[in-house]
């Protein structure tokens, strides 16, 4: 059967991007293309069918969100005069509508990522187009790098990247020099105004109620004045629902107010993105950022922008990732405003001050720099590039974050010590859920007691995968309400539960994970939920810190508190799913609040966290003596501690523990040690590796490497430790032979003597080496000495005969020709016995007085 040919004249009619059809066709023929086109120019509508015609085969097109996938597929099918599932189809999580004759399939990046991992050659696929690359979502970044490598397996695979705004040259570079097509903006006249709120936009709890009131009033007034459909941008689903309610109460039945966000049922999303039908009243669509660039809401000539965005932020210290509300980027503000002028003249009202615009970041940070990388790390491992090494990425993963993600995968048994996927890891990567959810789903189905284990696991995973916020952090209570249909989104949860239950049943039937570990014991429904969560996040198994306390210690070492009045209060053990940074009374002094958790039995805590159970011997110094204990712990949670007799082998660990506790100050470094540390710190700052870092955190982290070899079984006094020799053990060879030349301890001066070089403290980011010397000792010295291969100038502190500072300079030539005259005028009367010549260039440098010079003779 001949492939379907799309009528590009009909599809592109009236679209600005149609003017670039010839250039787009040439780029597609080349096999790789990068298209930049502002929102509303029609790139998502025209480029996919054009590529499908060129490639004469199935073209996959990613959209970053499910609502955008459906909207784009529906729009293209409508213009093609066909029905969904025919030449145009789509696939999102839990929903697929394609047919044997489908030529363009819209799908989310996650769906494509799993297909690519299952078979990197993508059999049956002629082309792949990644849309909205500028959003820098983690999955799209991974796909770009993987598809660049896939083209090496299949030279016939056409790969394209599209975006509203991006660094086209960088993307083209990843795709090995792809052709770049720039489609100019087709903006109609746009009037931009500002309506800042008298109330704060944000406080510690998020967007303020007063600001939402002001936003709703501004929206109603602007829509009434403009008399057109409006699109309102707010940061999240909660704000969407609150603004919809406020605006509706202001406009009554004269205007239809619709919500648009990812938590809504598909029918409601499609209603908001489908455009106004003839005879219907004007519409106000209140949306999250998903309407910013990934889809077009027809008929909009007014945009009201709160100037806020919901972005992922990671708290490395507490091992927490979460969404926070921040100012949007300037690029986002421009794209949002531009939505009003795509189909004719429009107006944009920014509900913030014009001065705020300058303070917004130019672009939003790439997601790979700010989010939990566990899922991405498994994908990269399964692709054959553990930690992303060798994978052409626009932005490499942060080393610390990717290392932490790999450790998590190792704890879950999904990658080996080299970062390569285990058999379980390969299977989990292909499941249509996240890594942690997959582990909880499949293991929970096998290890929970009872015949309904798979259903129970699916219920829990479905609840935590959605955007629910359990009252009082009590997930077990939320599950009760969802089962009874009392909670918002219960129908959506039931559909997801059934989908996940089928996945769990398939995995169990196929024996995908082999022999299960020890069965869990929870018979109580609430504790079963906790057991499932503990399988997903064993590092967040938590124990109460004291009777009657709201505070819990997580196995990861983080402390967090339950909300006041939580139904989980009094539970000894919890499995925590979500934890969020917080201050004040809510955090109970821990710095974090538990947002979602379920009760857990102690036995199941040990079973689910089996890989975190450790027995270790610890030792510490106390009153000059070594004390030792045998400790059993689940991660950071101490289960038992028993004093035991100390041995000589306990001494070194005790000393190291004391240093870690008190810091490097405990070592009482002498001048030589402090100087060597400062010299090495400057070398590391200027030259990097192999010269070692000398900051306190780095040295404390590596005490076993440099300090432990200097200790013995009899060392109990820190003051007796030879720190200089310990630091010298870190010197790289053969580079160490250059140490004295690169950073000398003393510097020769013209008088014939030498002066000590004082190096900056190791934590000084731009500190300079200083030489303090009597002014008379450097007469005639014109060129300021440079250290570290000419990189760092010496800063001279020129001193009086009484060794008080007269001048500070790193430009001696300028000093002799200028400021010296004033110094001479002031000093020669005060110190007449010392030389103060009119011409410092020809005067002999000396450390002596005039009389001393004459006795010494010529």
C-alpha cells in the first residue's frame, strides 16, 4: 500500500512557516534539520507532514506534554481531513490511537525514550522530530543525544529538532552539522502593559491569596475592555483552579472560564485547547506554562501573565527535589506575550512591575542541572553510556548528581558496580513508569501478602504518581478517600491504578525479576501502603526521633517533621515519599516537612531497607582515651549501640572522627603546614588537576588518604600529628618537583635578602600572594614578579623602617614614578637615618640605614 501523502498546500494555508517550505524540504532531504520558529507560526502543524512526505514512512513527533500531543494530533488530522488513528495518530501514557496506515505519530518524549531503549534502530520509523527543544526537558535532551548516535546505526533515519527559541548552532552540532532553517516571526502589532500588584506575589508558602485576587480582577477588567478571548498564565494547577474560581465570580455567565493544566481529564484539556465555537461566549483560559509554546489556544488576542513559573529545584544537602515557584524567564515572558499577536493585533498585560522584567533570568535552567537524575541515569546506562559519558548532550549531567543517581540504582539492584544495567535494570527501564515506581510496583506485587498484592501496589503507585497532596501528609488516608471516590481526581486515579495493575501482573506472569526477596509482613492496609513506598525509596524509611515528637530521621540522614495535626502522629516508623524544605514551627527545627508518607512496621522497614542495614564499629576520643562501640543501623537510623573494649585498631578511626567533628582547626597546624596548604590551594585554583584541592570540605572528605598514614595506634594527641608531611603526601608526581618554582616560600629582593611570601587562605576565591618588605629593599625594581607560571602577580606591601605599611601595589613601576614622591616627602623627616633618594631607580637597594651603608662601604 502506498503511503499517505499529505496535502501541504491545504495544511499550510495561512501559516507563516509555509513560506519556508522549499528550505524545509531541502533540509529534510539532507537527513538532519534544526528548525527555529516562534510560537504560532505553524511549525508543529506543517513540519511533521512535510517530513513524512519526504521520508515516505512513519514520522514520530514528540511534544513535551500529553495535552499538547493530543492537541497537535487532532489539529493535523482535522487539516488533513482524516480521523485520528488514520494517517495521524498519537500515543501518550495509558492512551494510544494509531493505525496500520499512520504516517505521523505524535507522542511524549517518555514514550519515545522507552521505544528507543527497546530497539535503538527504531524499525519501521523513517523520521523523528523533537519539538520544543528549547524547553530543555531532561527526556528531550537525552533523546537528542541518543538519536544523534542512532543515526550512526541508521544513516537513513531523518532526525529533526524544532523550537521557538534555541541555540540552533549547538543543537545542529549535536546532530553532526544538521541544516538550520530559521522561520521569522509573523507577529501582528502587540500592546504590552504592566499592572503590578500592591500585594506581594510570593511569600514563604507560595503565591499569595492577595496577589491571586489582584490577578483575577486584572484579568476580568482586561477581557472586558478588549472584548476577546484571553489566555492567563499562572505557575501551577492549584493557582489555575483558584484563578478560574475568582474570575468566574467576577464575569458571571457572560464569559466562559476554562482551566488548562496537566491534572485535568483529557476531555477538559481538549475543550480548553479546541477553540471557541460559533455562537459561544468569549473565553478566558487559565493555564500553566504548557500553553506557553507547546500548543496554541485558538482565538486568543489577550494574554495576562503572572510572570511566574514552576521549576524543579534540588536540595543537595537533604537529597530532596521538588517544584518551587519562581519568576519566569525573560524568554518565557516574551513567548507568553507573543501568544496574543499570532492571529492578529493583540494585547499583553503583565501583572508585575516593568522593573521586575530586568531581574528575571534570560532563560530557564536546563532540567538536567536541577532534578533527580535516577531515571535518566538508568536510561543512559541501558543505552550503553553510563553516567552519560560519551553521549553527545547539550549539557552534561552534574558529576555529583549523576554519581548519587548511580548509587541509588545500585541500591535498587538495577545497575552493577561499573554502572552497567543488570537484567532487572534493563527490564525496568522499558516499563512505562519511573524507576522507583517500577521497583515498588513489581516488587510490591510479588512481596506483599494476599492475592490482591498487585492491585494494592498499583493503587499506591497511582496515588504518588499524580499531583495529589495528602492532608496532613497521610497517604493512607488519601488512598481511603480515593477508593471511596471522595478525593479530587478519583476517576483519573482509578484509570491509572488499572493500567499499573496490568503492568504489574504482566511482569509477575513473565517472571521478569526472577526469584523475589523475602516477603513483606504488613497485613494492615495502611502499613501495606508504607511497605510499597519503602520499596520505591528505601533511603526515605524514617524513624521518630523521640516519643511524642513530630520529627523523624530518614535513612538518608535527613531530618523532617510531620505537619501538626497529621493522622500519622505517634507512628514509630514511616515510609516517606515526599519531603520539602521548610522553616519555622512547621519544620519543628528540622528544616524540612514531610508532605506524603505512610505508616510502616519495623519488620518491613528492615525487609524493604535490607540493602541499607549495616553493622559497624565506631570509635572516638574522650578525655585522651579511645572509646569504641558496635553499632547496627539502617542507613543513618541507629538500631542498636553497644560499648566494647577498644583496641589499637580503633585509634586511627577515633582520631579521624575527632577531626571530622571539630574540623581542621583540631589539628593545630603550625606555620609550615599552613603555608604549604595555602601554596597548594593557589596552585589548584590556578592550574587545577593534578594539584590537589585544599578547601576544608575536600580535605575532611579524604582524611583516610592523607592524614591516616601519619597516624599510629598510639596517636591520641592531635597536636603531635605532623600535618606538613601529611599534606606533602598529596603532592602529585612528577609535578611536585616544580613546587618551589611555582609557589616559592620566599622571594629574593634587590637588597640581596629575601622576603616571605604570604599566600591567601585556601577559601579565598581571588586572594593574592603578598610580600611585605621595607621600601628601601626594592629600590630599582621595576617589574612586579609573577608566580604560578606568570599567572599571579605578587602584591607588595611596602613598609616603613618601623615596618608599618606605606603603600600597597602590584605595579612597582607606576609607584616609583608617582606615589613614591609623596611617600618620600612624608617619611624622610620622620626617618632621616634611612635613605629616601629623589631617584629611586638608581639608588642602591638596602636593608641598612645610611650610616650602616657607609660603614659597609661601596
